[in-house]
């Protein structure tokens, strides 16, 4: 019972960080929600454009974002140790890394038409998807830089700016969507492709706002970034890449598995693509709660380790996992009871509503596994442990989940006929459960080992 007051105190600390983080991360999902709804009212095909476009750009962006996110545990460790000079130096290296990473999407877009053709996507739909992607890709360098500044700010416990500027960015995106999707102010109506261009422009607006704030706000005075710049420093870049590359690969393995289903079900038609996008978008929106908590856990664990207290780091880690499970348990019945009303908000199409409503049953089922795995991986990132989670994610999603989805979706198994999109979602549930179990075991071992190492060092 003596641990209960400590757990309550730690919960408060985590929630102080989590609230603004959830709000800022939810903005990205709300942009997707807004794109899906606004495009849906322009027609099922325009909604499919957004679904396919998101399926292609989000995995790439999150993989690159994972690399940039290496700044977060590194800065958190420096903050725990009280080393402001190191915070500034590594954040600048992180910004260089983000800027270089922003070039990668430009190299990938020319390959998209061939990928869509291989997935048997109808030619007219594919052309609109490519137009959507060019708009997004022009904004991705700005988005990566903005998020890197956000990691820096959050890791020194300044999370509120992310929430405020995220809300402003959402407003900018809404206005641009209205103009570009439907063709106002004399501009041509771009349909779903207009969402991509609205997002890209909004990403640059977000970078301008975040840069100006970190340059002028007094809270950054002791860790000021904007003078004394130099070219990238290879030893620091190497340290960030050592942590960030596995993080990026883990994100790519997981997110591409989810988003890749949109391509794999392309042969089933626009209704199943749109239903997949609706259900996945809402599930991702719910996921923002444990995802924000995961980022807070990573920061708190990193700060404790930087301060030389591995026992506190372990307590923070498992407290965070327990809170994540409690949040997930509360969300399951809400999703199940409200699923029909939820999908009705996304689309007026009855066929899309029926399929998406059933998919939300699967989304409700995986909440517990999803919350466990994301909180555990957040804790491990605080420990700067990223390689083992990477291999676990690759194996669970691409060796188990996707092959199982292909089998059930295209062929069926035993007495089951081909299940279409439902077969793929069964595979995703299995993959998430395997990842949750594996990451929990890794976290248990890493936390114990870090305490053991500290005790060993203390005896010498």
C-alpha cells in the first residue's frame, strides 16, 4: 500500500506532460479525420483518394519522424543531468537530421504510380492520389523540423506550445481544405487531392509559428537554440542515428502494416478502402491517448536515468503501462456502443458505414494490446533501447500479421471463406498482441538490468 501515494504522484506528473502531448498529437489525427470527412462529402472516390494517399505518406513520414525522435530521450537524459549545453548541441543536430530526412519523400513519389498499378488501383483514382501526395511531400520537411522542435520543448517539460500551435495549424488546414477541395475564391475544385495540398501548406505555417516562439519565449532562455549554429557534428549525429534509425524502422514496420492494408484491399473496391480508412482513422484518434502517455513515459524515464535513479525509472515505466491499460479498458465499451454513430459522422454512404462499423469491433478488441505495446515502447525509448523493439515489430507485423491477413482476406482458412478486409484486421489484432507481450518482457529485463548495473557500479 505504501506505493499507492507514489503511484498517484507519478500519475499526476505523467498527466501534466501527457495532456498537451495528447492534444498536439491528436491534431495530426484530427487533420486526417477532417480530411476524410470533408473529402467524403465530395464523394466516395474522393474519400478513397485520401485513404490511399494517407496509406502511402504516413508510413514514410512516421519512419522519418522516428529517426528525428531520437532527440527526445537524448534531451531528456541531459535535462535530468542538468546539462543545458548538451541539450542545445543535440537539439541542433536533431534539426539538421530532420532537414536531411525531409529530402527522402521527394525521391519516393516518382515510384508511386508503379506501386498503385501493381496494387490494381484504377488509373483515374491513382492519378488523383499522386496529385494528393505531391502536396503533402512539399510540406514534410517543415513537419519534421516542427516535430523536432516539439521533442526538444517537451523533453524539458514545456509541452503547452505544442498544443497551442497544433490547434492553430488545425484551423489553417480546415480553411485550406474548404478552399481547395470544393474550389472557392476562383480556384479549381481539387476534391480529395486538395487535402494533400492543404496539409502541405499548413505544415509550413506550423514551422514558422514554432520557430518564432522558441526564438522569443523566455522559457527557452537557458537552452536557446538560435545563435552559434555550425555544420553537423558527426559523433553527435552518429549517436542520434544509433537510437533513431531503429525507432524509425519500428514505426515503419507497424504503421506500414496498418496503412499497407489499404493497398492490399485495393482489389475489393472503393467501399472497402473507404471503410478501412474511416475505421482506422477513428482507431488512430483513440490511440492518441496512450500515444501521448507513451511520449510522457519516455521523457520521465529518460529524466530519471539522466539523474542517476534507475529504480525511479522502473517505477515510472510500469506506472505508465498500468495507466495506459486503464485508459484502454475504459475506451473498449465506448467504442463498441457508439460505433454506428461514429461512422455516420464520417460518411453518408450506407455501404461504407456498414463495413466500417464492423471494423470498429476489431478496433475495440485491440485497444488493450495497443495501449500496452505503445507505453512499453515509450519506456524502452527512455532507456535508449530501440534495436530489440525494432526486430520484434518487424517480425510480429510482417512475418505474422500481414501474411495471416493475406491468407484470411484472399483465401480464407478451413471452413472460412475469404474474409476480405476483415481477414486483414484479424491479422493486425494478432500482430499487436504479440508485440505487446514481447515488449513487456523486454522492458522487464532492461529495467532489472539497469538497476543491477547501478548497484554493481556503486560497489566498486
